[in-house]
């Protein structure tokens, strides 16, 4: 063999060895990846089993609680464990209190499911109660609309969609849409309207939120015209009608019908009014407008002579509030969205026309709300008295910051490109505003009318409002801020932690709490008037649903708070979703071994080394 041939053959052998070596490296990398995935998959099995076990243990503990209301329906201590295991998302974290309160809230909710038969149509409905039993202020079925949208936002995460489909039908086209609220002295119906509208709500928006989890084209198209009719009642009966006035075209409501029976924003114009409202003065207003005892006191006196100004001693001072104008903006946007989806499938121009009509109406309400209710000096959304009130000051602005001023962010009503309204959130972190030692207040603490001891919304904390403001703040951080800081995430977590703490050692959720030094909730026990699972799933951990066959995840959980969490058993678009974050998957390795993993139908789809980045997941 000559020298040249030897060199050529040697070069070829080296080339072959190099190719084989590269192939072996590729094989080793794939093998390492498979081995790593197997580790992640094994952890999923372990944490899912652990979540099931903890859920069972928690439910048995809750079932042994003494002095709690009995179940309102078919799910009770004899069968609620099986029902919950089969239906709810699983959640555990390194913070045991968060885990237990999450499980407690689902246990509490299961007791509010009532199977109710319409006595006229002989049709069975699933309804969800707020108080247990059939209280005087309730309805024939026991369900009332005040907390209904909150109930939807939590219960949409159930694996079985039949409950919310039935509940939506009950309100949109069933018994509650055809019959007026039954009368009583407190919850009077001097404006004739169906039971479904006895309190303000954002049920159309809430139904859309449910359809993002459990899409169903046939059911959506069937109920959509009834959702239109539902909104039309608000349009016909609760819009200010006074041409040329500031509040003309805005929605109006009594404190009572907004689920917030007594507020500072109604107190101030009552004091400023003459005529039949002259009894409300700086010295005497507490005697007549601060809790139900004050109404009883007024009712038994001879001071209420003009019944056109009162209903059962309750003053008919309607307000254009940030709350309801945001709610119905959300409803109008949802009608536009749902008709747009219908048009994409039907190519029917009538659907397109309706979608554009509701989009235009939502934009008009958005413009009117932002231009009228925003106070540039206060840097906040305030309430005005309705211009078409029969008595009292008209178009009068209540210069007080109340937690309802954050409602526009709940529905992303603020223009995405505007920074004009950001300063409102300064008060969320301020002790002059809404921040207090044990939780969020419902009015700014620097107001001279602030009173957290009264059974009112003058400052006392209410979980109903926690549910709105925490989602609003989470939306603000994700959708409006250029950069989400550590302190931003810390503030949200701090508020949720305080809400968790308020559930006490023997877990409970009630109507209200004292923000300055509260140790537990007051009022009715096991009370379904607010959200919690949704606060964890969507707001803190950032699971954002979509009409598209996809979802996104962007946790706002500070990295230094939990060592791990597992959220799973979520039924979404007919797929099963599981999510795990661990701060350190391998303690034997140096450096950051943290990872966020997402499974779809038991297949590992996403591995991200960062917790708080936005992750998009497309489904098959």
C-alpha cells in the first residue's frame, strides 16, 4: 500500500468514526431527554396521587365539622368525596394552607348544588344556592342572581359541564327569566322585573367564560338569543334616560340591587339632598342609612312620608356606578364575541350584524363610562347619582374611592394602549386606600365616612369584592403593565394570603370580615358569594382560557413563595391538562433546576425553566 492510499484510507476511517461518534452523541442526547421526561412523568403520577389523597383526607375532615349548615342538595357527607374526586381540578402546593382552603372551597360549593323542579314546566334544573335553605330574601328555588357570576367563574372548572349548562338555562330562558322575585320588606321589587334581574350580575360574560372551558356550538347557539333577551331587560329598565345630562345612557342601580346594601357613594348625595331626603344630615345619617337596623328605625318612624322617594324606608337613590357599567360592558362584549363565533361557522350575515351591533354598543358604553366616571384629580372611577332620579341631587359625583372603582379592569374595559388610569392602583397598596393588616377594605380608609364595624360597604371587607378586585389587578398586571415587578406579584400574593388566613383553622367562608384586625369571617357559614379556586387557577397561576383550541399560562406567583405546585385534572376543550412547577427538580445538581411542565392528555408538551413567562399551548 503506497503512502497516498494509506493516507486516503486513514482519512476515510477517521471520517467514519466521526460520523458514528456524532450519531452516538445524538442518540445519547435523545436518551437523556427520554430519561428526563420519564422523571417528569413519574413526578406527575406521584403528585396527582398525592393530590387525590389529600383531597380525600380534607373532605373527611370537613365532613366532621360541627355546627355547619346541612347540604342544600344531593351532595352531602355520604357522597361528596366521590363527587369531588371525579369533578374538580386537583391542586396541591408546598403551602398547605392554600391547598386546604382550595379543597375546602370545593367542598363548600358541593353543598350548594340543588336539583330543583320547575313547578310549571315540570322541568328539572341544577341551581346553585348562596345561603342555605329558603331564606326570606331568596327565591322559590333558593337561588338568587347576586353571586351567580362568581359562582359561574368557579364552577366552570368542573369537569362535568352539565351543572352550569342547566344553571345558565334556569336564568336565561327558564323559570327565573319568567317570574318576578317574590316580595318581602327588605328585597322589594318596586321596579317590575324577573327574578334573574333582581340583583345586578354579569351572567352573559360569565356564560362566555364557561364556554371557553367547555365549548359546545349547539348549546351556545340555542341559548344565545336568550342571552340577548337577558341583557335587554337591563337595557330597558336600568339605563339613565335624561337627554343632555352627564349620566344619560349609563346604567343605574340602587346599592341594594348591586348587592352592596349601604355605601358611602350613596350616603354622600343623600346628605347633599333636600326634600324627602333632608333627614340625612352629617349628624344623623348613621341613624337612617347604615345597616338594616337603621332602615328598621326609619320604617317605624313618621319621617318617611313620601313613598315615591322610599320603598319600605329604603331611599331610592339610584347611582351610575363603575360596577354595573363594567358588568354590562362585559355582557355586551360577550354577545359580540359569541355572535362573531357563530358567524364564522354559519356565514350568516345576520350573525355578523349582531356581533357588530353589540361591539359598537360596548364601545359606546366604554367611552361614556371612562369619560364620565373617571375623576382626573382623584385618579379613580367614582359614582354619580342618576340624572332621572325623582328626588335628591342629580348628576352629583360622590368623591370617594370605593373598591368598585377597580371593576373596569375585571373586564379589560380600559384601552390597552392607555396609561392614564394606572395611578388608580396606587391606592390598592396604600394604607390610606384599601390596604389593611387583615385584608382589603371596600372604601378608602382616609374617607371621613369610613366605617369597617358597620354592616355596610363603608370599609368592612367582603369576599364578593375580593373576587372582583383580585382578578382586576391580575388583569392589570398581565394586560396593561410593560413590566411586572417582584413587588407587583408580591402585593397580589399578600392579598390572597390574607384571604387564605381569614378562612381560619376550622376552614370557613362567610359574608364579611374586619380588615384591620379580623381573625375570621363573620355572618353565614359556608357561604357561596365569592370565588377562590378561580383566583388560584386564573389569577395567581395564570391559566387563561380561549375560544381557540389553545390556552396560555403566565403565573403571577412569586418564585420565592412556594417550592412546588401541582394543578391538574383540568378538563379543557375535551382534553386533560396537568401543570407542575418545582423550584428544584434535582437537589443533587448544582444551579437552577427549576422547571414548569405542562401535560396535555398525559403527554408532556412544555418544559420551561422560568415560572413567570407567558407560555402558549396549542391543542391538537
